[in-house]
């Protein structure tokens, strides 16, 4: 039952015929799992808590960094260095002490996803990488829970609700196969205006609340696209694919898989480097011992300006082909080590150089992200 204080808190809801006392009690009895407490998860969790959703689960294993504060409004200057979940819990409890915040300070993986998600009514996907998007989708379908999906890129965002059990498609119906690793730049690589995830994450919260209250029309079978620069919304129809490997008429995916492998990415649980890779620890030691090869940074100029390895020569990935003649002057067997932000673009650069005949090319596993943690 709602307390006297709660009735005063939610007074503006009670005048809405779609909510009222009964609807507010529904929200209090409901639960949402937010995967990620970052750009999308921050506004979503804030508005879910403010609305009175009784139990909010947060999955995130990161700590608050200065670069987060431009968009991740759950966190602030005072929580720098704190785990994102501790920071988020403090903020959400201040927004609404009647909400129970449950912390899952781990990476969302195939090994733990079903156990984490099984007791929540809705899964809200606030992730920024393809392996976790496919994982959150598959968990949602297998557990028959709505998946509130969103993604952001520079000045654009998109939103949908994937729920085959409610008559709509799933994420795999829209994107059966992931794009090639590194072909889609992350927000860190491409940039994102901080207010954009605030808009899209708030819309995710709205769709979750609508489903919990059973009011309105969620975007099942629709992908909503928002162009912030031109203030335009567009809508694309999505259909359930009868051939979908997960939710189709004859599904072949009946349990969770290795999503890193499915997306063609290195397994983050792997302790040893792949052939042709070097760790940042090994790189640091090589540099300290007088490395006489060529170290190349294939990030963009602005990334290099923010943080860089002084010994590295900046050659943005798109410009690598134009540098081939100069590199060939070093000799096809000259040692070349390449790094980027996280190891994906540099891996592509290594493959390109090998295709050009270079025989001693090495990728830096983890890239600048790992280097800055040394």
C-alpha cells in the first residue's frame, strides 16, 4: 500500500486517469532491470525512480570517470572514482527513498544474465556494444520479457521495444548478423552530444512505464529515429522474421551463446593475447628498453590530443593506405606495432598492412583504454 508520504509525492500522477492510485500501486509493485548506468541508463533510472517503480536493478562494473560527466547525469564530481552503482544508488535514493535499488556490480554476460534478469518485469538496454545488445535481446526473448532498446550516435538516437511474446519482432529480426568488428565507431570514437542520451534514455523510461501500467501503445514493430540536429522524428516499420534464429517459427537459438565470438570480437575473459597481439604491459617494457621499431596510433586527431603515447606516430585509420609508400621504405619485415582506443581499429590496420605484404605487424590489445590503467 502507498504511504501518506508517497501519496503526496505522486499527487500529479493521481489526476491522470491512466495512472491514479491503482496505477501507482502497479508501479510500486513492478521492477525494471537497467543494463548499464551510463548515458542511457542514467536518465532512464532517474525517471523510473522518480515515477515510483518499486524495484530498479542496475548492472554495471565500471567506476565514474571525468569523461562520463558530460552525459551520465546519475553521477557527479563528488563521485569520481566511485563505482557507478554506488554513485547511482546514492542519487536514486535521494530522488526517491521509497524505491529499492539493487546492485549488480558485474559485466552482463552469458554466464550470469539469466540469473540476474529472471526476477525483473522489464529489461531496459542501456548498453553501447553489440555483444551485450544481442545478449540482452536473447535473454528477454527466452524469459518472455519486454526489451526496451535504444542506441545513440553523434546527434542521432533510435528506440524500439522488442517483445515477440507481445506480438512484435526481436532485435535479431532487425539485425540478424552483427556488423563487422570496428566497422561501427563507438560513441567514444564518433562522439555524442551529452543531451542526446538524456532524451533517448528518458523515452526508454516512458516506454517502460507505459508497459508496466498497460497504457498507450509501445513501439512494437516500429523503430523510432530521432535527428537532433534537425529536430525530426522518423519511424521505420519492423516485422517479426519467421526465419529468425531466436523468435522465428523454428528457432535454432534456444540458449545463450558466446556473444563476443558471435560478434567477431576477442573474448574479454581470455587471459592470453591472440597471435599478433601485445599487451600494454609488454609495450611499456619494450618502450622503456629502447624500442627501435615503429609505433603507430590509428585513432583520430582529437583522441590523440586528449591522451597519447609520446613515442607513437599518429596515422588515423582512414589515412593508413596513403602512408603505405612511406612505411614500405622501412622494409616489409620492419617491426610495426599499432594501437587505437580499445584494439579494434588497430586490429583492422594490422590486417590491412599484412595484406600489403608487411610481415612483422603487431596489435596492442586493449589499446589506449588499457594503457591509461597502467
